[in-house]
């Protein structure tokens, strides 16, 4: 059980990100800002694309991190940072 704890933690963080995005979906504008420069949003993505973007990046990055045998701390930290970025983007767009 302890051996796979990093996998469970990673899956949980990805699931939390996806749930937050689904809950925020009705409140997001049709075009969600995903990049800012000088305090102004300069890149946009559709709502549906945004909901899948960060969880998708988390999955790909987690698989790469796991395959390259990086530490569990790296794997968890990567997903916590992605979750924080997701929350920040939702906050800036609502």
C-alpha cells in the first residue's frame, strides 16, 4: 500500500483539479484567459479546452516524472503547483 502512495496522491490531485474545473465551468466566460503579460490577459482558450488543459498537463507531466524515476516529492510538488495555477487562472477569469 505505501509503495503506491505517490500514485494515489497524484491521482487525487489531478482529480481535485478536474472537479474544481467542472464546478467552475458554468461561471467561466466563453473565452478563458490563460496567459498574462503586464497584468493584461493576452491568450485565450475555450471553456471546454480550459477544463481539460491543466489536468491533461498534470497527467502527461506525472507520467514523464514517474518514468524518469524522479522523487515522490517532485511528483507531488508538480501537481500541487499545477493545482495552484489552475485555481489562480479560475480566480482571474471569474
